[in-house]
C-alpha cells in the first residue's frame, strides 16, 4: 500500500515519545511516554501511501522503515524540528509528550548530594502547538492539526479547551495512567462538534481511526480551497 494508498502524495508529520530536559550530565526531567502511539500512527500513515516524517524523542523503539526519521531530545529541539517541516506538511499529528518545564540552569558537572534539600528552579518550554499555529494559521492550505491530551480529570473538558485554544482540528484525550505504556489504548476522539467514545483496544486500531479522520479532514480542506462542498 505504500505507493498507492489514499494518502499518496500527502506529507504527514508525526511527533512521538517524551522529551528530556537536562539537569546535569546524568539526570533529566522526563515522563513515561513510550512512543508506541506515535510510531503506530507513523506506520499507518506510511502504509496508506503518505510521505511520513517521524520526529521522535528518546524511546526504545527502532525507527520504522520507509519514512524520514528525526531524532530529538529536548522540547526546544522538537519544536525546531516540527517548525522546520511544517511549511510543506499536509497534516501534523502531535502525539509526543513534551515536557512543559525545564531547569533554568544546566550543570556541566554532576550535581553532588549535599546536606538538606535542593531547590530546582524551572522555566517554561516552548508550546509547540501554539508556535505552529502562529506559523500556519493564515494559510488557506494550513495543515490538518491533531493533538493529544493526557489528563487525570475532566478528560473532555480539558481536551476541548486545548482543541479550541490551540486551534486544532482533532484531539485524542487519554486518561492517565492508562495512556502510558502497553500496546492497548484508552482514548476519546474529540473534534469541534463530537466526542467519539468508542473502545479502540490496540494502539494500531486507534492509529487507523486517527488516520481515517485525518484523510477526511484533508478532503474537507481540499474542498474549501477549491470552493466546493465535499462529495
């Protein structure tokens, strides 16, 4: 299917995995994202014929074949990589669990244990979806944008606020801790008008549904550009 699928000729960008924000040469701030969801989406998009760029933080997964792989570590590196490919993208699927904060200071030497407590001062990392919206919002052919929201409470409310606040077309809401680790996925698919609460089971099944939605959103975008209704 790689050459003749329904996404043939489309450029799809997928981010995956965690980011790491260094404290010193041996310590960092990160999270439990395995990258499995993003890698499943990248493989599915590839199998549907898309030209896929996978931008991945540090994970224990081999890069899938027949796509462009960009390895990054920090949130700043991931932001730069996404913005670099955004101008040519038809769709951007942000599954990565990007760190919201980083240490203000990085120590080139290992921080030694001292008596008493230690205070770690943090600074905000770049918000990739906000930066992306600033770059593409005025384009008539702006890429379809899909986000993820891992939440511990008010799953629909927090996800819909992120959808609207960051100008997304679709968001996948995952309950924590179920969203981290394993081959199965619990998720809600939320767009501007609906909430899809069907069980999806395996991450590969959810990846297939996400790419089906992306394909439909691309057809709607194409129809708007050419001034006609979607058939």
